[in-house]
């Protein structure tokens, strides 16, 4: 088909409208694209809502406007029309495809963002790990430094057994150091003996004399030089505390020596019992740190942990005692039969553990039950009595003359205050009788003498009436003296109180 004839104002095109039919359409060249679209719809019978596309023989889209190129009836434009339903369906498919593409793009971008974020976070974490690693190194170094410092402190003032501490700084002299006078030997058996007049070496000589005069050196075949060395070693393992020191050890042992003499215990007890009593007195406070069991338990010290809060100090004193005697050059028990040594060891342990004041009521109640029918041939009765005797000697200062006893009160309060100050600084419970803000020497002694010392010594006096004069009566006199001092203190405080009130009232009147 040839080109359609037309004027300069019109144009003819040929359309393929299906079923092998061709439609000729003539429109003005001045028609707008919308007019041409309208003309095509009316010619082909298509709905106005249809989307119309014209395709040439090569399926290329022809723009619907007056400039469309002409064609022929044999090669017409092909009309492609989409209805509204088809259009919306295709749009939906297209929108879905677009959405999926967009989602893929979005995911791609999010992955990149996530990768970037992860990389940044990893970088931050790596830096943090590096810093924390440095901190860990510093903390570990600090811990090591603290541990070294603790080790140094433990070496100097440990409450544990210390092999270095158990090595004597001096040995027995080759010549006699001290010779006791007859007057000293006699007074050594009296509770009035002034323990403040003697130096350490003199006290060692006195202790040595006790072992000889009681026949213990002979009966148990103790090497005299070994005895000297053992006593030297014991003295070296008492600390320089205000109260619990070597002089206190000597004081307790000297009182035990006096009790043995006054009560004629060698007639009632076996020599094994006498050896146990004297040796337990000598060792009863070995390596005392100056802080009592309450502190050890509340502060959770190594000693409290080691002995499960059960008499930690007393258990430690026992351990140090037998650590010393385990050294061949200091073993005063070396010539004993093993079975006899077992009895001595167990006896010493029982007596030292009995000095824990936490057990005071238990031990005294047990003794009360036995005293009416006491049997010196009964091992259990004798053991109970020995426990009470070492307790009496351990806290016997007030039995002594006032000038000997009073300095011990000052020493004890000094040690108490040292402990209570430390407890306050560490946030631990403080006993009122140890608190410098709550206790006075007078009030502390009155209660202790009235409710602890006198009842216990009076019980012993039922079994040994001979101690009434030298031991029990001085306690009553000491109690009376402190009560008089309390009355004076109360009167003085009342005067000061009234004076302050008068000054206060006078100030208000003005």
C-alpha cells in the first residue's frame, strides 16, 4: 500500500486493528496528541481508559502525535491497547518487581552499613580489650606487690609458725650466768614475789631453778643444757606486747610454782602432772599477737581461719610450744618414753586450751560438780582441777601486793585500748570493757575481781583451805580498795557535775 493522500492540514495513517483488518485514520496535523488519542480510540473502538501504543513493522513504539511518520495499508501500525484492569495488573507486577529490586538495593546498602558498623564496633572493642588488657596487667602487678608486702609483714609479725622465729638469737653461755640467793629461792615460792624487779636472763634462771627444785630434771632425765636452750627459745618467742609478753609468762609460772608449794601438790599429784602444770604455764601465751580471740574471729585472720574460730590463739600457743620442742637441741622431752610423752603433750594442750576465757563458765561449772566428791585418784577429776589451777594462775595479778598488781592493770588496759582502736578503724565490733571511751581502771577491776576471780579462788579454797590467807584474802582486799576508789571517783564526779550545773544556771540568769 502506498502513502495515504492528504492535504497539508491532514494526515492519513493505517492501523492494524486485528482479524486481518486495516483501518485508515485521517487527522489534522494541528491536532494535539490527546486529540489524536481520542480519534484512535473512536476509530478502533477502544475504551478511553486504555493505554494505547503504536508499533511499526519492527515492533518499535511510534509516538502518538502529529509528527508520526506515514505508513501504508500493507504495512500498517499495529495497535496495542491495555485495558484498565490489565494496566492495573501490570502496574502491580511492575510495582512488585520494583519493590523487590528496591528491597534488594536496601538490603545491599544495609549490609554495607552493618558491615561498617560491625567494623567500627570491632575496632572499638579491640581498643577496649587492649586497654583492659593493660589494666589487667597493672592490676595483677599491683596484686603481686601487695602480696609481697603481706609476705614481708608476715615474716616480721606473723601469727603463724615461723621457722626463722624459732631459731634462738643466742645460745647457752658456757659459764654460770646467774646464781640465785637463798632469799630469792625462798621468795620465789610466795605469791608476794615482785616480778618487776627481774631482767629477762634472771627470770630465765628462776624458771630453770623451778624445774630443778621440783625434781623434774632428775625424774624425766632432762638434759640441763637442753633445758636452758629450751627456755631461751621460749623467751625469744614471746612478743613485746604491753601485757602478753615474757614477763607475763614468768608471772603465771611463778604463781603456779607458789600454788604447788602452798597446796603441797607434789603429795597429791604425780610428777607427770607437775611437769605438765609448769610447762603449760611457761608456754601458755607463746607468740601472742596482742589481739584477743574476738579480734581474730571478727577480723577473719589467718589464725581464725586455720583453727575454725575455735580458740585460735590458744591453739597457736600449743603449736608454737611443740614446734620449739620438736627441735633436737631444744627437746626437753627427748629422754621420755613415747607413751609418757603422749600424756605430757596431751596434758599441756588441755591446760593451754583451758586458758581461753570463752570456756571459763564451762570449766568452772564442771569443777563445781566434782568438788564435793573430789577424788585425787580419778584422772578426770585431776585434769579438771589442773585446768582450774592454770586459769587461776593466768589471771592472778590481783592476788599480788598492790604495787606489783597495779602496773599489770595499766599494761592490760594499754593492750585493750590498742585493740579497740584498731577495731574501730577497721569497722569491727568493740567490747565495752576494752573501749577507752567507756571503761576505767576502777570499774574494770571491780567487776573482774567480784565476778570472776573471787568465785573461782573460793572454789579452789574448798579443796585447799590453805590458800585462804595467801590467795583469797588479798583478792577481797583488792576488791575493797577498788570499791573505795570508785566511791571517791563517784563523789568527785558528782561535785564536778553540780559545779557545772551551777555555772550553767548562773550563766542563764545573767
